[in-house]
């Protein structure tokens, strides 16, 4: 018999997601905390009256936190990685001939 450890993220008595990794569960829980804070902030703006749309937008922003930080200038985008040059390796046997 196998023992399987599961981490369940629960909000207001409702199961939101199940993970096999504590780190993943913690990250998801943190994202939901951000979405809750964003929901309150967006609600203060009175720009979106529909609560379901407000919730969708809050989740979208929380899920795309890195891009939001780049857009706000709070974080720099990583420089694109340059492809590594492959240098020709000389064959020592050719020199001996």
C-alpha cells in the first residue's frame, strides 16, 4: 500500500486546489492572497461593478504578477539569453599526420 501526501489549499471552507508539493501549495495560497488584495483595490476604483469580472481580473493580475511588476517598473525584465557559440575543436590527430 502506498502513502500519498497531498497539500490542499482551502479558502472559506472550500477546497481550491490539491498539490503534491508543499512549495507549490504555498505559492498558490500566496497567489490567492494577492488576488484577494487586488479584489479590494479594484473594488475601491468603482470601475467594475460586476463582482465576478472583478474577481476574474484580480486572479488574472495575481497570476501574472511578474509581468505586472515589469509594467510598473518595479522589476527589470531579464536580458534575452544569447546563444552560446560553439567553437571548433581542433583534432590533435590531424596535427600529428
